[in-house]
C-alpha cells in the first residue's frame, strides 16, 4: 500500500462532562490549546497556520501517493531534503509528461538560518523549520513563517456576583455594564460534616460505589481525641506525638483544635 499518513492530536478540543474526565479533582477541559477549542472557536494563529499547511500538502498529493518512501538527500550538516518523485527525473512537471515531484526541505538547526542548494536553486530555511515544494521548485509553505492573524480570547461573565469583586467591577455593575472579566474566587467550607447525605461507617468505602456518579467528591472524616492524661504522659516522658499517614488518594486536610495545620 502506497501513500502517507499524518496524525494531528488534538485538532478539536472538547469537554469531558460528569465523571468522564477520569475521576475527582480532574479538569473537565480536553483542549490542549487545540486549533479549534472546546467551545468551537478558532484558535489563531494555530488554526490558520495548519490550514495553510494542509493546503500545501494537498498540492503534494500526486507525488505523496505515487511512491512508497521518499528519497533522502543530504543538503548540509543539519539540513536535508525528502523528495517524493514518481519518475527518476528530478525535473518533472505537474502536467505534460504526467510525472510528479514534491520535496520537503528541513533545517534542524535551532538557532541559525541555513542556505541550501537543491536542484540548482538556493533556498533559505529558517531555524528549526521545513519548507514544502509541491513541484520541487517553488516554496509554498514554511513551518516557521506564520501568516495567519493572531487572536486573543477573553472569558467574560454575563451575570457577575456582587461580592468578592473589585471596585472597578462594582462600578461597572452599577452602570449596568454587565460583562466583566471573570476572576478566581475562594470559597470557605465549614470544617465538619455538613451534607444531608453524611453517614458513619467502620472503615473506608470505595468511592464510585458510594457516589454513584452523582458527585465527584467523597470526604472521609475521622477524629483523634487527646486527653489531658495523654498530654501529661507525653511531657513526663519527653515524647513528641507524630501523625503518620501511609498514603493519600487525592488530598488530605489536617486540623488541630479546629485550625488547619497542613494539607
């Protein structure tokens, strides 16, 4: 079977809803700065740059599918060419004699631009780049030259909260400007069991069997009560009590007399 295969991962970002993200404390976004983000918006210049790349490869299609493997040509100490040609001649055309030829010129030098000579012509290759020549003569694309427009996306909220926001945001709200940038906020949760679904059990239960996909969170609470006699014994024997934890699944909070001392 002749041809070439190209894989791009990932091209279209997505969102893992519910527990499909893999478990608790996992982000739901599966985006990885994809050319099209999880909201379906174009991520420029990456999307435009890849569009131009695909168009250039499309021009090379007759040569790519005509041979099993390219011809390797050394162009310099860190430069090389991979030539896909249907016939032995390196001076074909896309029409007339029916032959086809496409070339990929690569410069692996990460810092310096290189000038290479290929089939009687001189080509300048930017650092760490590949030039595509669909007819083995004309450069139609170079990976280091980005021609697509750069765009900047901002996240805004159409219903900002009236607490925990800056004075500027409060002024915008008062003036009925309801689109304000969303910022990180902290939420204090009570230290104790506050859910109506809490229960007491001896031992540790399996997470998924308890939550049944209704929640990503399952907290285990336990207490160690220290008496006055214990403290006196430690002082008399110069013992420093130590809490040893063999392993932690996700996250652990430690409180002493209601005060957070570690996590």
